[in-house]
């Protein structure tokens, strides 16, 4: 049983060499690592070690629901207007819109007019002149799914434009987005960028209306607050969107008269429409509305043809850059809320690596010294097994592109202490068998044989705990689960194969008649 | 120099079964105190579960805490707790309670604190957890512990007989409860890494139970006539050298972690240290004597169809 065949020994040495090879990049300086091929790279460092920000965002789906209702209300109104059917009220409620028309005889005509714009919705006739148009749950869900996908895309574009290295943007669950930004120490600006929906539309101001009483507005207008250098003012803005921000194709920060401005350019249709609107409204004020706030209200001195224009909003350089970026990347379909944020500065990350390394060297060193004092030669075998265990652990994590976190380092250190358990079980068993009068070879063999089942069972339970931690944990704690689980596997292999091989070689290379312990 | 193990007694003569009532009382006290503390004092939940803001900052010079404290407490973001750590007097930990007003309100409070600290500080770590995530993390943490205990018990049940599974499970539960109890009693910061520690302790505790139970099972096969109490004693004493050695090596690594691992891992290391001691001896304290009461019949073991590895020592070829 103790015997090792030549192919087996060759295989073990191959594993050892491969482990050294794959764990090597972890010990090389950074500028050399950069030139290595992608399959020969060190472990990834978690954000807590390399410094960076983690943001968990949620798409505000209630805003999408509201918007969906508002859209339905609007489409109902315009279809009836087009079909010239008079109505008394249109009211959004109960996941749909209540419509009451003037003449009950128009009911069928009204339903026919609305039908093309409400595909998939149910129309519930509640009285001769009253209909409830209901948005079924399926449509709501579809819209939410689409909104989350679109948000993901917009977030990705905004962050790409922002220019951080190796950002990671992933979807989590139904309506969440995880953004990881290595090297970004203070994510305030990123959060500001992601926190705006950045819906920009061009409206016209209602001329000669300067009311501030929302109840006393001309028909078809709304009262909006100003922002930027218009903050504190209110504007009476026509509801009608003259040109939508979706028509923008480019936008860049620039300067005019030494002041930061934002240049923008429409696509062909948008440019044509903008030309028409501006030529029909010369002398009136345009309202550039961003997220329901007027950021600029220039008076049109002439028609703006050619499809481009600029916004002068009293910006700072940074604000102009950010607005241009937001307009380029496009609007979010719904606001994003930051649910969780974790940022680590590079200073602390480096300190954590140093602390982890110190703890590992001290902990590992103490275990090594103790094992050698306790078991002499056999202790040394265990130590070689330990070194092999560390090498395979690092090699495996490097090979699969695993991520090392601070709790992960704790897992590695802990596995150093737990790993010798296998050796201790084996050696104690050998001592017991030898004392009970068996021959040396018998004791060695049954030490490995009897201890194996115990080692396997006892390690598997810790493995189960680690697996559960992996599936239910997040971020750094997951890193702990990974190193613990992988560490258990490699330590078992090293105790069962590496230590056994050494014991066998020791037995073969001399006239051994007694245990060294 | 001789290997020090030469000086370790070959045969321990510890009468575990005979002195079991001492262990019962001790275990009962630990559990009652733990449960009592958990029920009355609860936990000092860290940011992961309670939500709020945690910031670690380093100042350019030694910090005068009193003015900083009053300044941050005037921001209207609730009671801000500031503590120093390390030995330079320049490192502080700032803790802001969870803000009323949902997830968006946390970010607003963070901005206020950051602006108030100003230029003189290097912000080394910022963690913001909103109410939604905090509630979810509590659930997933509790679920993780419950699932781990169940999964481990099922595994032990599959590999051993139900009496062993129950014993291991009781030992495991006592470890989990007393570890939680320590965190509650001393109001230590309880966060996600604590849950990780508790799960590791759970795995380690059962690890130990299995080593002892494996030996009991082997002894049952070997000494068919030996009375159960005597057999349990013999089993425990046979594995005791191994237990002591393993505890010691793990202890060495945990102490290294505690001393050198830094502020972030402190709670984890303390939990591990405690769990190491209770976890190791729970298998002997609780797991062993339980077998006495559970109608452990030799037939179950000897005629059992449970899949096992071959435990009988075969002579070598």
C-alpha cells in the first residue's frame, strides 16, 4: 500500500512542477507580469486589497410603472383627439387608465381609436360611457425587464466614457446592477454620473406667462424649476416635447468666451425638426429641460439649422464635461438608487496585503517550527507537504483567475493550521499501531490507510460549510469561502500523496526499524 | 533534542463518561448564559446588518477627538461614533447610524460627513449599506448558518448512524450558540466576517466530532464485549493526542491572524479563537456522552449497510 510506482512518482513531480510554474507570476514584479501571456497570470486581487469601489445599484422600477401609466394616459388622450371624440376625464389609477367619454354612443368608436395603441392591454367597459384600460402584469414585467437591460447598457456606456481601467458591470437579480471600479478611490463623481437619469428634452417657454401658481397655468403648460445658474427661478414650459434628447448623436464640452459650454448635434430627423421649431419661434425662448429642470432658456434670435447647437448653463468645467458625457451615453429609463457602497483606498489595500503576508509568514512559520519540534523528520515531511499545499492553492487560483480578498488571505492562513491536522491524524495513528507491537512497515501502512477515511469525512464537512458560504456570501466573504474550500482540497492531496511519498522514500532509503517519533 | 512528542503520555486516562455531569453543567451554563444574552442584549450588529456608514480615515496629524466629535454630531445625521485605533493616534473609525428615508438618504449623509472632514484626512475605507441590503444580508447570514448545520448533519447521518448524527449536531449547535453568545455578551461587532467565522467553526467542530466518532465505530467493531462507557472513554483517550496537537497548530495560526492581521480581521480572529476551544471540546463534552443515551446498539454498527471505507487494519502486503 505504501508503495509508489515510477509513473505515480513522475505524475506527482509533474504536479509539483506545474504548481510552481503557475504560481510563479504571483512572485514576479508587476512590470514583468504585464508582459506575460494571458494564461500565465497571477491571482486577481479583490477590491479590498488593490483599492477601488464597489457599488450596488437598483433600478427604481416604481418610476417605470408610473411612466408606463403616464404614457398610456398620453396615448389615450392623443388617440381620442385624433379621432375627434370628446371625453370628460382621463385618470390614471389601478394599474391602468379610467376614461369617461361625453357621449355614450361614441364608446365603440373610442375603443377602436385607442385599440391600435394599447396592444396587449385589456379594456374593461364599466358603464355606458366609462372604460378602464388595464396594463396586465405581463406587460409591466416586460417593460421592467427591458428597462433594466437598457439601464445596464447605459451604465456601461457612461462608465466606459468616464474612463476607468478594467471596470466590471454586471446584472444581479431582477433589477440590480453591480459596478466594480478598481482604482477608483472616491466614487462620488461616478455616483453623481450614475445618479442622474439625464433625460433631456427641448420645449418652448410659454411667452408672456410668468406665473408661479401651479393652479393658474395656461392649458398645456407646466411649471418647472430652474437648475444651475437658473436655480431659484421658475418657468412656465409648454408640455409638448419639441425635440427629444433621444435624437442627439453627439455632445462635447467646449468653451465660448472663456466659459464652459456643451455642444450637441442631432441626427438628421432631429436636426430638421429643430430647424423647423426654431424658425417658427424666432423671438421666443427655448427651454432646455434636463430631468425636469430647466438648465438653459435662450431666446431664439434666428432659426438654428444644420442640426447642432450648444447649451450655456453657467457650468463649471467638470459639470460641462459630465453633462456632455451623459448626453452622449444616453438617458437612463429610470433612476438608479445606490443600495450599497464599499470603497477602499489604495493605501489601506497595500497595508492589508502587508498585514496578511505578515500573519501568513508568522502563522506558517510557527506551525513549521512546531511540527519539526514535535515530529522531527516526519515533521519536515509535513512541512514539505504544507509548502506544496500552498503552491497548488496559489497555482489553482491563478489558473482559474480566482480573486484573493483579505478574508481570503485569512482562509489561506487558517488552512495552514487545519491542513496539518491530516498529517497529525496519520502520524498519531502510526505511533499507536507501532506501540501496539506491529512492524514498522505495517504501522506506516495502516497509519495512512486508517486515517484516510477520517481525513476525508472531517474535511468534507468544512468543505460543505465553505460551499454554503460561497453561495450565500458576497464579495470578500466569498473570497474566504473559495480559498478555504480549495485549501482543503489541496491540503488533503498533499497529506495523502506528498507526505506518503516522502515517508515511503524515507523507508526505502535506509534500514528503518523504528519510527522517528 | 528528542521530538517533544516522546514526552507526551502514551495513554491518556481521562474518564470522560464518569465526569460527564461536570461537562453537562458547564455546557448548560454556557448555553443558558449565551441564550440569555442573545435574548436580552441582542447583537451589536455591524454595518453589514444594521446599515449605515462606516469610514476609516487617517489624519495628517494626531487627532483631537472632542472637537471632531462635536463637529460631526452637529451634521444632523444621528449619533456619530468615532473611535481611534492603532498606535499613531491618526487613525479613526467613524460610524454613522442608518439614516431614515430609505437607500438614497445614506448617500446624502455620506457626503455631509466627507465634506465636514475636509482636506486633512485620507479616507481609507468607506462602506455604506442601505436598509434593503442590510435586511437581505441578515436573512442570507441566518440562512447560511441554518443550511450549513443541516447539510453537515445530513452528511454525518449518511456516513454514520443517526445517533452519531444527532450527537454531532448537538455539539455543533452548542458551538454555534456559544460563539454567538460571546458576541452578544461582550457586544462585539457582529458582521459578515463573523458569520464566516461561525460557519468555519461549525465545519471545524464537526470535523472533530467525526474524528472521535470514527474511532468509536472502529472500537465497537474491535472490542465486541466492552461496555459502552468504557469503550467511549478509550476512544476519546486514543484520539486525544491528535486533538491536542491539531488545536495547538490551528491556535498558532489564529493568534498570528489576531496579532498581525489588522483591524478588518479582528472580529473574525476573535470568533475563531473562541470557537476553536469550545469547538474542539464540544465533541468530547457533548458529542460523546450523548451516545450513552441514544440506544446505540452494536447491531446498528456491525450489521449496518451504511457505506463505509474499510476501517479494518489490513496487514501490509
